[in-house]
């Protein structure tokens, strides 16, 4: 095919050009700098031309495919799809490597025009969302994934383009919507670090940033949770960016082009450190299994990965008509075939899910009613809402303890919401009674449930009796210091089912006096899911 590649001398564009030339396509590298385009074209043995996206676009008429690998796509101004419309007017296919969610979503407005022209218009034909969605589908198969987790983790010696750096800096410290536990939440860009294992025993850290996956995957795949992170190999760069993100949460620091160039100079100065090994991780959690696909690119070949989806698509004899984001535009098999001549390896693994309460209770867990079991099968985050009555002890000692643990005030009828979040060590339970909130951290130690409130940790001897789950306190400590039994609270707490509804009845008796400290009882049900197609603006 005759292909016009805008930005073909950039970090990712030049690698896409090299792959397309190797596949026998007639490639023309284009950009605002004719000198750079010609230098790159001489090296690859292809054509070159000067072309400004904001200028005349008559040259697209001589090509069958137009690819935009330039960016930054979030900064394309009032007419972001000018190049795509010019390609359609010339009867050419249009593809781009956008990593901007709004840009990828918005291109669907050209769907009718693309179908009438019999042309393919795809945005995001890159690592995200094209390659990531291909991996999700391969892992999920025909099942609906409950949790999707994607991470891109480049090596420090991988070249960095100004457009990608501007995109990451622009999102640092800014609020972004994420779909978690069937609801839209807000997090800050470059926050929430997590570790990822790559082939060869490599461990890399990723941080949350905004990409099309968070906006597109919830509705497309029907997942309860969609997470995405990106990483930097060097700790000084990761935490330096975290400090910048923290600053931007408090001060609206603008991200200007001179700033991006300055940051790039600093990053380039650190290029001799670290490695050129980069990778990608895609995890799908179903009801019973955690399935993972990981990729590791050896020195020099990591920056080819964003070009793989476009290469794979253009190996097809025909392209699909229509316009939209490049979700499942290629299959994982096609993508892996398109990287077979690179120094890249990929692995797959499957492990059985091991939720906290089934692990602690063992076979007894199956004896519980379905309504109780469902509340203890959280795979990432679950939310439960209902009503309850709260009683408080009246003695001074009980009131002091209630204030210390932030237990809710007395109320005959109050709205309650319980949010359970899975962590690497267990679960966090956040209980909200109107505007009063308290949380605890649950984990398993030596087969026993531990619940921590601040510096206090209690061992809970979970018991299943008469179809109910009981929570007696059997031991405790303050920090590392064990508490004597006379200093332990008494927990008369149970979960049970009545009239087909999950119910709880929790009474805590104060240490020493053994008088009521707090009692709350009521019912819960799963919180109705939000609309995955309508993230907050």
C-alpha cells in the first residue's frame, strides 16, 4: 500500500516506518521538517515530503492510507480531525497512534462518512487501546472480565518523544475518572503506585495515568474495574514526577512546551542509567481465575511495540469500513506475529482466585447463604448500601473509645455504605454512616483473620454457625505489644440472612467494663452500578 506517515521521523513514527518498509509498503515520511523527513527516508529507503497538519493537505490524495504518528493529540485544537476528514475526502484510510481518550472517542463522529466512503478510520492503533484490548480479549475469551489491569513499563534508555512527555506531564496531578467497583471514581494523575512482574523475574513499578482504556473498556468489555498504569524505571524520575503531581494538585502549574523540553533534557541526562528493557502487563480477573499476559522487549526493541498494532492491521488484505477507537482492531495472535522478528518475548499465566474469607474459612465458607458469600468474594472493589440503627454506650469510657475509633453517633435510622477494596495484603473495609466514616484493614495470618484499626490489631475467630457468620475477638495487640484478655473488647457480631436480605448485627462491648460501646444493625445490598459509558466530566 502507498502510505503517508505523518510524524514518521518521531520516536514511534520512525519505527513504524521501518516495519512498514520491511513489509513491502510504499511509505512516505511526512512532517513539518522536510530535512528530518528526508534524512529518515534516506536511511529507510523510502519517500519523504514536508507536510504541516494545519496547512494544505492535498498530498493525502496520492496515498491509500494516512497514518498520524505525531501528536500530542490532546492539543490538536478546535478541528482535531482535519487530517482524518481530508483522508476520507481522498478515499484513503486513516489511522493514528493517539493515546488521548477524548480524541479516540470523538473520532466515532466520522463513522457514517467512513462507511459511505468504504474507508477505515481508527484512532488509538497503538499499545493502548489496540494492543491492550487484543490481550484482554485473548485472556477473557467469551467470558466477561470482572477486572482489567494494564501497565506499560518502558526501560530508562528507551527514547522519549516530546509529545508523550507532554501528555504525561499534562496529566500529572490532574483529576481523572477511573471505573472501579462498577462506579466512576476520581483519582489524580501519576498516583497509586503498584508493582508488576515481567518475564525474566523483572519487577517494575507503575503509576496511574489517563489513557483511552479507562474510558473505553468499561462499556466495551463490561468489566467492574479497569485500571491502567505506566512506569519509569528510575526511582528518581518516578518520585520526581510524583512530587510534580503533588505540586499541581495544589498549584495550577501550566505545562508549557519549554517546560517539556527542559524535563526532556533532564531525562536525557539520566539516559546512561537503568536499562533498555521494557515491558507490558495485561491482567484479566474472571470470577474464578486471574489470567495474565506479559511482554518483555530487550534493549532497543521496546519502542517498536506502539507500532505493532498498525503493522498487524496493514498485513490484512482488506480493512474494515467505519470510524471509531481501535478497540479489538487486531487480535493478539496477529500482534504477536507482527512482533515475531523483534527481540520480544511474551508469557501467559493462570492462577486461581484466592479471596480472603474463603481462604480463612476453608470448607465452612460453602455453608454460608449465597447472600453472605457474595459480600466476601470481592475481586477488586465492591460497594454495598443499606440502612441501619446505631446505638451508643452512655458511659464516659465507652464514649472515649467510640471517639478514638470514629464509630458513628447514635441514630434510629441512618444510611450506610460499605466499600471493600482488595489490597496485596488483604482488604480494606470503609464503612460510611451518613457523613461519619471509619475503616479497617483485614488480612490473614496463620489462617486467622486479622483486623486492624489504626495501631490496634485484633484476631477474629471467624465461625459459621446456624447459617450465620460470627466475628468473635480472640486476641489483640497495640502495635507489636500483645493485649491481655481483660483489655480486649468483646465482639458480639454476626452476619445473617433474613427475608432473603443480607443483615448485620454488630455489638462491641468496651474493655474493662464490658458495657456496650457501640451497636449497629441493619441490612445491605449491592450498590446499583453506574453507567460505564458516562464518565464524569
